[in-house]
């Protein structure tokens, strides 16, 4: 199949994933929010971004913990599999995301490429929905930054348990960033992954000490996004937005959220940047 055909298949699977997370969250009274490209698609296209190939949702840690408990009951067998970030297999680490993976069909993609040859193989080339966790961000700037630095350090250590590290991802970052990744991943390779992940969970749980803070942060997000604080008033109960005729929950202040991250999110990017990130030929 061509990349365009694989992109179309990814869109179909993304819809199935969103419909499933909507079904389960509604059944158990959990709240999720469309974020990232899926939210831009809903706001700008009333569908998926034509060249985007994945969808992401966010939920508070309280609802995420509930989702983990019901996952085995809802997705024990069948078309979907809930995969926690500590279930990559054989002591492999990809990132801190837990995912809902569509198992019925496969599509050539690079999502799990960094654990190939080391981690589990059953989910490779299957499309996932990434679940971001909204944790309380300390209102104190110094304490919040210190917590971010700890999480970033643990992430770097855990990277030592990947099949490989793509240093080209840091080409636009200062040399010190690449050096830090090399040092931390080398050290982390000699530490038990379970110990690193235990420390990460301990740091995240400490966020519960700030329930009245004004902001969230995505403690399991991509490392360059974790330090962004997101106003809690942007989320609330959420508001429905359409994706190809189906309604999904978006942050009630989605315009403010999107402007914060993307600026003029209604403007299309240059054509050379309208390419999928994950699917392959």
C-alpha cells in the first residue's frame, strides 16, 4: 500500500480508537479531552487533519487511575489492547505514555520502532491512541521546575532501555542536550528499569500534594512539553467538537489551549510540512 493509503487506514483506525475511548469513558463516568493534532482537526477541519496520522487524549490522574483499573475488564480480548508504559516487554522503554492500541489491523508505522528487537512484537505496526496524564503543577515556579528536571532526568535514564536512540531528534537543540541524553542513557542502561519507573511514579504521585494549584502539566508527555503549565480552567467538564460527524470531548477553553501551543492554529502550515509523522509506505 502507498503512504496515502496507509494514512487513510490510519484515519479509519483513529476513529475507532476515539469511539472506543468515548464509549468506555461515558460508561464509567470518566472525562477525557481531545488534545494536540486531533483537537486542531476538530476545531479547524471538523475532522482529522488530512495529513495527520494519530490522535491523543488527556485525562486527570484521578480518571487515568480509574481507567487503568477497568482496562482489563473492558479490553481483555478483542480489537483493543490497553498497554501501560511499563508493559513494553523484556525490560524495554519507549516513553511514559500508556496507550489504547487497535489490534484488528496493522499499518506500517514507526510508533514502536525504538523498541524493535528488544520489546514486545504484538503491538508493532499497530495504531495507538496516546493517553496524556494531567497532573497538578506546583504554583511555585522553582519547585515546579525542580520536579520537571527530575522527570526529565528519569526519562533520560530510562532511554538506556531502548533498542536505540535517534540523536537526530535533538539536531535543533543545544549540544548540551545531546550530551545529557548520552550520559543519562549510558548510566540508565546499568540500572534496573523497574527502579527508574518506580522513582518516576513516586515523583508523579507527589503532584497530588497540590490539588488547589491553578495549572496542570502533562507529566508523561513528550519531554519537551512536560515543562508547559496548562490552566485548569481550560479543561473543566469539556465541550463537544465534531470529527467526521461524531462528537468528542474537547477542553472547554480549547481556543486558549490551542493558541497557547500553536499560535494561529486556524492557519494551515506550509505544504512541505503537511506530512504524516508515523505511517510508512
